[in-house]
C-alpha cells in the first residue's frame, strides 16, 4: 500500500522496469497544458507551451492589451465591435 500522500491522483503513476527485473511504480508531477484563451479556450499563440511544461521560470506574455489572456483574433474582433458601436 502506498503512503497516504501518494494515494491521490494529483501525481500520475508510471510503471518502470528496474534493473532487477521487477516493475516499480513511480509517481511524477502532471504537466500543465498549454496556456488557453479565457474566452474561446483555444491555445494561445506567442506563449510557449513547452516552456510552461519544463518550468523554466516565468514566461513573458505578449505585450499587447490582454496578451496572455485572450487570443489575438478575439481581441481584434472585440476592438472592431467596440469602435463600430
């Protein structure tokens, strides 16, 4: 029976073969998915998903308004609609 902190599904379970020939269960952190648009749910352009997964440190979002929050084409549509109304 694993220890209580390993019983939750917060860590993913991976079966690994040991040099002795038996299989052991390893527990690893789950990787985060790519950053997504808050409005449409589409993956954001300009933000590197691999760097989020590798945890290399802070990722600089694009320097436009709502950069890192909304997709660029969603923002363009919203700005056009606001200018026309």
